[in-house]
C-alpha cells in the first residue's frame, strides 16, 4: 500500500478516475491529494466509516473531492 498522499489518494479512486487523475500533472495530483486528506480529517461521518472500513472512507472522500472538482 502506498504511503505518500498522492499514492494513497490514487489507490482510493475507482479504476476509471485513477487513470484520469494519474494522467494529470504531478502538481495537480498533489493538490487533489491534499484536498482528499482535508476531507478525511474534517468530516465526522467519515470518521465513523473509517472505524468500520478505512478503504471505504478513503474512497468516499476521494469521490467527494472529484465531485467538487467537476462542479
């Protein structure tokens, strides 16, 4: 499992989004990974989900970040 924020963020994405984000410049990937980490830290509902399933919480946070990016 990756330990760097970008690698963890990419791993949390579904395959289609992982490919799309993986093709972006590294600086953009870092910005999205930072937003993802903030989402994980800030949302109390994700804390509860994280206790039950850390991968599910990470995937949900990644989905939210990408959803905001496309709005």
